[in-house]
C-alpha cells in the first residue's frame, strides 16, 4: 500500500459469485478481516430484512419504488432479480472506495457479474464451487434451515449457475474451508502484486 494517497492507483474490484451453500458469505466475511485495504460493497435490496441484519451493514433495505427510481436514475453499476427480490450495486459505492485507493469486494449473483463484465470492463471475477452436488446437498441439509423443497430449489439453481463458472477468472472449490480461504487470499495478494498496481509507488524511488 502506498503511503502517498495521490500516487496509489484506483482500487481493484473483486467479484465473487457462488451457488447458495458453498460458504461464500463466510469466506467474504473472513477475507475482509485479513486485507485492511479491502471493503465489502453493501448492496441495495428490496428483500425484507432478516432477523439480525442491519440497514447499511448487511444491505440498504429499500422499497420496490425506491429501487425502481434508482434504476431509472442510472444509480446502479449492475442489478438483478434473485429469488423474486431485486439487488443492486450502487455506482457511488464502487467509485468512492476505488477512488480512495481501496479494493472492493462484491458478493453478487451470476447475472450481476455478467453485467459488470460487459458494462464495467474491469474487475477480477472469482467463482466458488462445492466439491460436487451431493456434498452441496449434504451441507444444505446439515444447516437445518431450509425446507426440503427449498433445498431442491437451491440444488436446481446450483445446476443452472455452475456452468457460468467458465466465464470467471478464478475458480475455488470449497472442499476445505481453510484451504479455500487460503486460495482466495492468494488471489487477492497476486492481484496486489500486479506491475501496474505496484509501479506507481516505486516510480519515484527508482526513477522508473
Ligand atoms: P441473500 O438474499 O441471501 O442475502 O442474497 C441472495 C443472492 O443475491 C446472493 O447470491 C447474493 O450474491 C446476491 N446479491 C446480493 N447483493 C447483490 C447485488 O448487489 N447484485 C446482485 N446481482 N446480486 C446480489
């Protein structure tokens, strides 16, 4: 990290997608604690708040009307309907942090990732996979939070989402949580070592 803010390049965008039940949320939470320069984007959503969630921390919870107004105003870098609710990433969230030299982590679905890939033209795309569908089913059943029909829907969604992984830059199979976290850390570290990111801080020192 450069000590001179003006010399630091814009932060990198990390886009993480995964079928439900692959451990993505926990991985994202842990990685934020490891990299001090990384912020997790807080999305806007029309879905109702779940117990324990906080406005402005987990999501900005807004009405369908407010969400539609934001879409019309071009406020979103991407947005999508997921399981009947709308979710979107505000351009302002990304730009403010990236302009301050901070990296931004987006936990978004495959539709949102596809939009960013096409419209934003930047970003490191990471897809998390379960070892196989039988293990995904075991994990979903083990959580004990979903009714059998919800589990079937999640498995069907995973079957539909997994083929999209071929469009991502990095794939992490979450067979072992610590190893998956290690791999995710390695990707972030490698991206931070890219010549284009390191050079501005070294240019003066070495007269490059
Ligand atoms: P949940 O309602 O369980 O928090 O999230 C459901 C799904 O919505 C997850 O797959 C999550 O990645 C996705 N999601 C959360 N925020 C956004 C967003 O801003 N844009 C898109 N496209 N998907 C999102």
